[in-house]
């Protein structure tokens, strides 16, 4: 009875976390996302016949529009075209390296990642990144010449990155946005691994990585075109043993930075209604599988993966053919371009929201010096923040359930037992933009 009364009292005193207040500039940008543009991008990538990382990159192949080298040059030219349209706002770059021989790489192979940087007004101190891989393969990982259209895996993800660059480059944000397309995924996450290590070695402050891989909404009867899965790691891959012991001791396995990104994406969908609902999948990736976000997780970055609800394995890593009335191959006819556009809209909403927000608070702590049924949280003020929001939820709940907004303070005591809920704190600005939530560590 007492618990029921307390629950009723708290519900009356504190707000439920809503989707947030839409930013008109972001709304306008999202309206520019186009299924026709997405379709054109995917069909162009398929036109290179194969984008296998091992395929031709010489000038002859590029001139003939065949192979991964030609695909690379086209992606680069698209980023440059978007930059021209926004008066040179994008810095278009390549990250080229030679990968040593390995299981799926028979000889030293040049791999190139292509990316465009929309510099933030804060000077690039904070970064939000979207990516997809532009390489493809068929049933044979070493088939240099056979068709490997890769329309869904992963021209769809590359199209999301390109479309986000096209519509968001028209805006300016406090934080920096990076639109990335990597190669070498099918050979072993080579491109993303190199890029993530480069970012780590150069001290890049990447707050979130959105990886889109197989987001074509394959046109099979069991597909749910209204949802997209968002996978996120629990205990961070880069966590040390002492950090893991601490997380387990306070039951914070479900409150990693990557999980906060997944929740933020879910909130962005409620705010901007992109036409698709993200399903938070609380595992690092599909069962015993991985993707380019894993490379960023390994370097300690918060990263998630978007993937369609139901994959059709007849249309992945298959030679194009028909057998016994079954069509095989990853070709455009199986891609739902409207679905890809909705996924792009969701990505763009989350990217723009994060890039518009002030930096998350630092040194978030839950005071545990004394036994008490109240909970005191403290944090370090965030530059650009006009206020903060304390969030909490039941330990069994996936989503934030309650919120309390605060103005100019870095400390709050709530009449809630830390035994029963999980807390987080995030920064707010005067326009209602919200940072990623940060789960507190105990302060003894």
C-alpha cells in the first residue's frame, strides 16, 4: 500500500519523459529526405557490378565504372557535389591504407574509406557520426569479377549516409557531423577498424556512431516495414576488468553509453515521427554476428547498428540466379526504397538532435556516503547548457519513465530510493535540445 501511494505521488510530482520539442529547422531538413534520391543512389552503386574490396581499383576499371575503385570515386564525387551545393560546407576526405594478407585478403590490399565532415560551430570538439559500408560480395568472398550487386547489403546503408549528408549539410550545428562510407566490411571490418583506431589515436570526441547495415526493408512476406532494429552493446567491449566489476556491482549492465544512444534514437522517433519505429535490441548485434559499429565499440565509442526487422538470406551473399522457382541475389527489386528513406529520416533526426544539443554533463555521480532512502546526484556543469534533466526508470524497464528538469544547478536530491531505480542526467539548452543521458557512477 505504501509503495502504491509513493508511486502515485511521484507520478503527480514528476513529468513523464516525452519525445521533446521538435526543432523547426530539423523538421524542414527531414522533409527533404527522398526515396527517389535513395533509389538513385542504390541503383548507381549496383551499376558497378561488384564492389568487392578485392576488385579492381585501377584507372581502367574506374573509367569503365566497374569495381570498388569506381564506386569509391562516385561516393567521393557525391559528397563533393553536396559540398558545392552548400557553398563548400563539407570537407571531403579519404582514409586510405594497405591491409595485410589475412583469411579473406589473399594479398596486401589497398582499402579506402570516404567521408565528409560538416564542421561544428564549437570547432569540432564533439562529433556525431553516421556510416554504412560500400563494399559488397556474392557467394564467393574471393570472386573479383562476378556480379555482387549488394543492393541491401550495404548499398542501403551507404545511401542512408549519403542522404543524411545531402539534407543536413544545409544546416549548421554546434557539434561536428561526419558522414562516412567504409570498405572492407565483408573481409573483416577492415575499413571501420582502421577508421575507429585513427579516431582514437587522434583523440576524436565521438559521442555517437550510427551504423546502417542491411536497412533495405527486404520485400519478403514476413517483413515488418514499420520498424527497424537498433542493436547496442551492454557491458562496453572496451571496459577494463575493474570497470566491469563496478558496472556489475551497481547493476548498470543495461546503461552503457551505447544503450543511451539507442534510447536517444527511440526518443528522436517520438519527437520527429519519421514514419518508422526503432526497436531497441539489447544485444551487441544479431546473434553471434557483428558489424562496423563493433569496431567503434572496441575503441570505447558509443555505437549502434540499424538493421531491417527480418533479413532474407536468399538475398544476402548470394550469386544472382533462380533455382526451383526461388530468386537469389541482393538486387534492387527486393529493396523497399521508401523504407530506406524512413530509416534515413530517423538517422538524420537523431544526428541533428545530438549535434544541436549542448555537451553531456561530466562527472555524473550518485552520492552513496550514507545510507538513505533519498538519492542525491551531482555533476559538472556543461558549457552551453541552460539546464539539466534528471531521468529515472524502474530497474526492469528499458525506457526512461520519469524526468525532472532543473535550471542553474549541478546537484539534486530526490525522494526516491536508489535501490529501486536507475538514474541518468543530461544537459538542456534554451531551445529544448537535449544531450545524451549519462548514467552516474557511485561516489562513496
